[in-house]
């Protein structure tokens, strides 16, 4: 297979048509792989949960869960919204999903805009739901529509959030995996391991950062949407 043919495979997705709708087969497969890896990790972690001295894996997991949980609770302080489990789940899923594409022959599910847009729309729905729940429907409409001359900007800002969330995550992962492929294809094999290894380490860092940013922005959007001012009540 030529380099151009291999590159074409890397930037496209094989599809299957069901009921007139195209589904990206590799994205579905890789998403299932991510879910399977998370289940296996949870089973391994469960077997290591023993009283007494915790294992290094347990210590690392507890530190991560505690950090994200505390960050979520501090961001949503006083609002009575328990989103820490969602934030932890979202971060761990995105972390593994972003890293999966570094394994040869696999792609990150987040290398597909369908995945990132779906996650962003989930965040968008949560923002609107908790805003209505906290402010009431009247307060929600007042905040969104009844603030001339700013209400067009408020609506545009709300509608732009899922787009910016999805594009930020998608392009960072897509470009990272594309550049790794280009390094492998264009640099001679005997020397490609050095830039390839360096870019892989950088991609691990970027994948973790992007998972964290997506999670924090989701929680921050909900915090802003549920910040009830005296005029909203």
C-alpha cells in the first residue's frame, strides 16, 4: 500500500448505511474498545481494593477521582447539583478515547467529529436542563431572551458552545494523529522512531489536557447557567 493510500485511510472513515443513515464503522468499533478497556480497568482496580496499604494503582485512581470530584464541587458550590460522578466518567472516557489512536491500526473515537459533537450536545442539553431547573422556566427565558440589546449575543453564545467544544477536541486529536501518521510515512524508518516517540509523548499530554478541558468547560458552563442572581429569581 502506498503512502498516499494509507494517508487516505487515516483521514477517512469506512461507513455502513442503515436505514438511509451512514455510520462510521471504525468509530463505533473503537468506542466499544474504549468502553471495554474501562470495564477491564475497573475489574482490575476492584481486585486490588484491599484493606490496609493501598496499591499504587488504587492511590493514583483515588487521587484522580478526588481531584476531579473536589474541582467539580468547588465550581458548583452552593448549587446542590451532584455532577462529580458525571465529570469523573466523562474525563476517564475522553482520556482513554484520546489515547486510543496512538495504538497502531486504531483511531481515537474523538478523531471523528460525530463523537465530539455528540458529547458537546450532551453538555449543551445538561446546561439548559440545569439552568431551567435552577432558575425556573421564566427565569431561564429572562436570562436568555429578555436582556436587550444583549439577548441576540446571549442566544448566539449558547448555540456556539457545543460547536466550540466539539471542534476544539476534534481538531486537536485529529491533527495529532495525522501528524504522527505523516512522521511514520515521510521519515525514513531507521530514524522515524525518534520524532515518532517524541510526538507520541506530546500526544499523550495533549490527549490528557483536552480531556480535562472538555470536562472543566462542561462543568463551568453548568455553573454559569445555574448562577441565580437576585434579578433572575
